[in-house]
C-alpha cells in the first residue's frame, strides 16, 4: 500500500513534510534526537489532532477513513508502547486481531494461527504463556512487533524497533522487515542499519532535509552537518556501505 504525505505539519515540530512511500518499500526515518521522527510517524498514522496537510493510503485520505479501517491497513509500534501488565504474551498479541473481529466474526482458529505465526516470526513462541509484566525490554519490544504483525496490516510503522534488542534480534528484525511484503516506515538511530532500507528520509529541525537511496543520501558531509559527527565510509563488494563514526 502506498502512503503519501502532502505538506504535513504539526505545531513547529514537523514542518511542511511531503513524501510518497511506495507499496512494499522499506523507508527509514533518520535524524538527531528531537528532529521530529516520532511526531512524523504519528502524523502518518493519523494520530495527531489539528495537523496541517494530508496523508493518504493509496488514494484514500486518512481523514476519510474510520479508525477501524485505518487499523486494518496500518499498524504502528510506538517507541514507548505499553500493555496492561496483567496480560499474558499471547493475549497481548491477540489484541492485534481486534480490527478484524466482530460479533459475527469472533476470534477463531484462523486468528489463533495468525497469532502463533506472529509470535514465531519474532522468536517469542516459547514465551507465549508468560505474563507481560515479567518480560525484559527487548522481549516486550518483540511482542509489540508480533501484535502489529498479527494485525496483518499493509503498512507497518515502527518507532526505533531495535532500540532494546540484542544484536542477534536487531539483525533478525532488520532481516524480517526486509522480507515483509508490507510497506514499512521506521524511525531508526543506527545509521548502518538504515543503510539497508530502500530509501531514507533525513529529519532535522522538523523538516525532511533529504530523501532517497541511503548510499547516496547519507554522505559524510550530510552526517557532519546533521548529526555533528565525522564518518568514514567502508565499502565491501555486495554489501551495503558501513560507517565508522568519530566525534568532530
Ligand atoms: N506533544 C508535544 N508537545 C510539545 N513538544 C513536543 C510534543 N511532542 C514532541 N515534542 C517535541 O518535539 C520535538 C520532536 O520530538 P520527536 O519525538 O518527534 O523527535 P524524535 O526525532 O523522534 O526524537 P528521538 O530521536 O529523541 O526519539 C522534541 O523536541 C520534543 O520534545
């Protein structure tokens, strides 16, 4: 599903952002702390009142869609997502099925299979019966992703999805994201991981300063100007370029 933002703004925090993200694309939002990445994600999900501009999913403006229809199309894992403490892991993931359920379509065997698959994709099936309150930060993050996958959206928005994960699960998550058929928009701090996205948008002071192929956009000059770091690019054949960073 294509997601199109036109002249998006909210207070002075996000200013005049226009971007079109193609169906199936993995789009990384990068930028320093406070540059507006999370706010832009919330705008793209239609979660902020009195926003300027417009967001459309394919050709339908979000403003013309019922919340339930948006939830069938778009899942959003926020940076500080939380869940009722008393839930089991499986219950938390089952919540992802909510937009698809109704009195004539109650939770059934097919929903249970979808939940099992989502748990397996984030390597949490062994903990399905654990109480949410006992999970570590990274385990909680994986459960939130499982809930979003169980929602079977066509657009997945992730706010810093790797920030609590150990290196194995960071790489597994990035690999999973690459294989998903969904459009993925994610805020990400690790610029080396951002290099694996199809495109990146660089946020600074609420504006999207640059957008495009990460290898072309994330130049040492841009990284110095936006992130105030020095970066040496390391190229290896057949691999996305890597950066080694140093203070300026
Ligand atoms: N509801 C709000 N009211 C006032 N200021 C806000 C609000 N939400 C965000 N801000 C401010 O807007 C700026 C952008 O915040 P945002 O969370 O979008 O940045 P970010 O790029 O995601 O940052 P980080 O990398 O630290 O997560 C920050 O300075 C933040 O303090």
